[in-house]
C-alpha cells in the first residue's frame, strides 16, 4: 500500500530546542566540538586497527565496528541538529524523516547486538583461553558481525515500515530533535496498536536477548576471574574486558537514565530533549577515550600512528 495515500503530512517539524532560543548558539558550539572529537577519536581507533598488524584480531575487528557505529550514529542526527540550532527552518521532509529513523534505529540496534557479541568474545577469551583461537576465528568473527548488522537493520526496516504506514493527519510537530519512533507514532491519527505491539514484541525479544547475552557473559567472566589465585592474574584478566565493561555500563546506563527521567514528577519536555541530546552525542565521543586510556595495545598503536604521521610531515 502506498504510504503517501495514507497521509496528508508531507513534512515534519523537529521541535528540538526551539523553546529555548537563548541557548541555541552556545549549544551549537558545544555540539560542533563534541562532534569533531567524536569523528577524530573514532577515526584514530580505526586507523590504528587498520595500520597495526598486532591489532588485526577478532577482538579489535569488533572494536573497529563499534567505532564505525560511533561515527555513523551521531552523523545521522547531529548535522540536522546543528542546522536547526542556527536557522528558523526546523522542517524535515516525510522521506527524510523516514530515512533518518531507519538509519538511527538500525545503527542503535546494531550497537546493542555488537555489545553482546563483544561480551561473548571476552567470555571465550577469559573462560576458554586455550580454545579462543579455535572458537573466535576470523571467519566466525565475520559471521557474527554480518549477523549483528543484518539483525539491526532488519529490525529497523520492520519498525520504519510499520511507523510510516500510519496515517498522519494531525499535528506534524515532532517532540524531539530527530525522528524517533515514539514521537512520530504519537502524531498518528490512526490506530497505533500494531506498531506498539511490534515495539514490545520484536524490540523486547531482541533487546532483552542481547542484554541477557551480555549480562550472562559477564557473570561467567567475573566468576572465572574470582577463581584465579594470583592478584596479577586477576588484574591481567580484568584488564582484557575492563574497557568493554565500561562501554556497556555507559551505553545501558545512559539509555535507562534517558527513559526513566520522563516518569519523574519533575518531568520537563525541554529538559528531556536536552538530556537525550547530550547523551546521544557524548557516549560515542567517550568510547574511543575509554579504549585508548584503558587498553595498552590501543594506546601503543595510537602513539605509533601519531609518531609516524609527525615524522612523515617533517620529512
């Protein structure tokens, strides 16, 4: 069925922070700086993994994909956000809104699955160190990565088609600075039962499945580390998964905080949009900082890359 026959809405208006004009210019500068740091940090991680042979292992292939996601996710929303902060035109076309939602939901979903795969990788490395190279081969790593990206974007395709098959004949003002499922569905004047059930069933099964995989993997990891007798052995074992554990806490912690705040008695829509904006762009910026500070191999590779670039410029 043709989507356009179901709606009289041809464009949406992203409210963003239009009700807080006094902070638009300061926020513009803040997000430009954060976005540049995000691109440079994750780009440096990718460059280090590509150029340093000792980092070309399954663990770092997974990290490279996380860096790609941390570049793509803010790139789906921040450029439009920056434009909206400087201009009075906050509109986005119907197709543009659908594409933004599709890529954003697909990328976030892929990151949820990728974090689960990374947890499984650390589980195998710590709980079965002698069999790690046999279990986590490069072929297996490619298969897992293909599965995470495919699952993320198939899930997004289902949600996008379901969301934009609704009728939009009421307000076209999206109560967010980007097109997301809840604020767009809220604008529908037709029944949203199917979309709501799709979010609960498909999103719930996939999201909870990925979360449980991550949680169970770390329960086994912690249990194995605690059984190690020597303090040095425990330190080395924990150091191999500390960075990823921090990223997992950051990802799920900010997600929970963002979705619990609206239920508080002091809920403010403008403040909620500001909080979601900050967490959506800060998390991708912090991930490469965490890995470069906590992981000695990544830190060493980054130093090598920067020294080579400085030497080549001087030459």
